[in-house]
């Protein structure tokens, strides 16, 4: 299992959330602050199976196309050693 952490600008968060839910991926949104001038950003957390990582990244790339001059998201994929729902 992997945890995907995605940091996006406030104005891209709804688009990305809708894309993930349409792709049957569960996402948790957390309001956060960061970057230049402490701009508003959203941190998204997705717990996915190893086989879903590429799909989740594709959904993010398709929903938020970037250009050479401007990147629209920062994405981390980290391993999860233990997962439990209570």
C-alpha cells in the first residue's frame, strides 16, 4: 500500500477532488498554507494499493495539465507499513 500526498493551489483543489472521486479513488483534503507569500494550498491524501499508484498519478496529470513554465501540483508517493480502519 502507498500514501500519495498531493499539494495543490486552492483553485485547483475542487477539480482534482472531482477527478479522483470520478476515478473511484478516495481522497482526504486538508487546508494548509505554504509557498511564496504563504498562499492558500490544499494537501490531499490518498491511500491506494500499489497497483493503483500509476492510475492516481494519471488522474492528477489529466485533471491538472502543467506547462514548462508552471507546475500545478507537488506529489509524493510514500510506502505504508500498516493500515487500519477503526
